[in-house]
């Protein structure tokens, strides 16, 4: 267990945002009304083009805990997440997404876990989801994959199950690897509470599909993951991960091969950092992950072609 070099009591909350006007006030209110109040809220506005800047400046004027920074140009989502982490000065850290919200005791209860358990490197509560109707998605111009009706129910249920995966993980590192990879979820645990020095030590700056999983595997070398037995965290069910795997891969994998086989760079990272032995122990999981990734690239491509054809006939 590494020694925590951050001695300033309290929590740094990293809040990267781009064009978040639809969700912003609810997210900020739920953070500023936490029962634990000793925190700094670091907002990095990624050169938004909507009213995000105005809303953030109004909140910053009324609450000295807020540090508002506007990027001169859009630096990309991954760099914006890293930027707020580099600004953290306090002993504990958490990321907050603009389209999520938290019960008032989320921070206090997770902080107590870390303060009382030196072996725990990440604590989070149970999670539930909320969403919009199809009409609201169109009304608010929220991008997502337009699945056919026969697929929508399956995708929605699968998405909810993934987002809500935040179970505790402990034991030997080999055991923790398998427990995590069997159900890594949709990276919801990424929004738990950490010790600042540990998350900085484990963070990976270069983005790739599955980088959040790799960060979790780094953290599991240092300790265990804890889950509170109550729902205190509420996530939007149509965020970045629902834009389609091709769009996600384009953001991180520049080559054609990397788009067709989106888990390639994650595989390479695992080979280097957790070793061939652990990969072979979990070969069934890696095979399912890679086959599934390529399958969903195919599904995504078919849907893109289908939607292009429909748009052509209905707009021409």
C-alpha cells in the first residue's frame, strides 16, 4: 500500500464537462448539497458551445468551493478527465459526470469506508439508472444508436445491468482479476471515491477501448473494491457508451484494424501489465470479450448503413 502524499484533508471532485446544459444544474446541486462539505469542485469546461459556461460561472460566483476552468479548445474527453485529476490537491478524489446525480450522503458514507479500511482503494454505493423516452432523446438532440424495435428491449436491459455492476472485489490479485473481468460493467466503478495518490499512480493517460478497466486492474494491485449496500448514485443510461462501438473506437483507435478489433490495445496492455499467465487463466473471458467486440462492430455497421438508407429515402 503506497503512502498517501496528499495531506490536505478533504476531497477533490473532478467535474469534466462538455455541452452539459441539460443536466448541469441537477448534477451541481446534488454535489453542493452533500452532507460532507469539505471538498473542492474542479470544473473543466471542454470549450462548450451551449450555456454550460454561463451556468458554471453563476454557480462559481455563489460557492467558493468551485474552481471553474474553461479550456481554450476542446482537448478531448480523456484529456479532460485527466486534467481535473492533475488539479486535485486534497487527500481523496472522485470524478463526477454531468449527467449523473448523487444522494446527499454519497460522499460521507464512501469516505467513512476509506478512512476505516486502509485495504480499500475504491468505494462506491449501489447504482441505479434513469433515462429519457425516445421522443425526449430526439427533442434534446442526445446522440445514441437507433436500434430496431426488436433489439431495443434487449439492449436497454443489458445496458442497465452493465451500468449497475459495482460489486465488491477482494482476495488474491489473480482472483481479483477474474472477478473483475467476469463483470467489469460499464465502468460505473470509475466514479467511486479514491485516495488521490493511488488513483494518480494507477491512471493511464493514453486512451483506448477498455482503458477504465485497465485502471481498475492497476488499482486492484494496491487493494480491494468496496460496495455500500444501498443505492446512493444515479446514472444516466444513455451516455457515451451508447454512441456505438465504432464511434468509440474511432476516438481511441486510429487504425482500421483497431476499429474492427476494438479490444486489441486492451489485450496488449494486459499482456504487458498483468502477464500472459493471467490472460491464459482468463482466456474464456478474453475470447468472449474480443468476439463480442467485433460482433458489435458488425451490428453497428449494419445499423449505420440501414439508417443512411432510410435517411436517403425519407429526405430526398
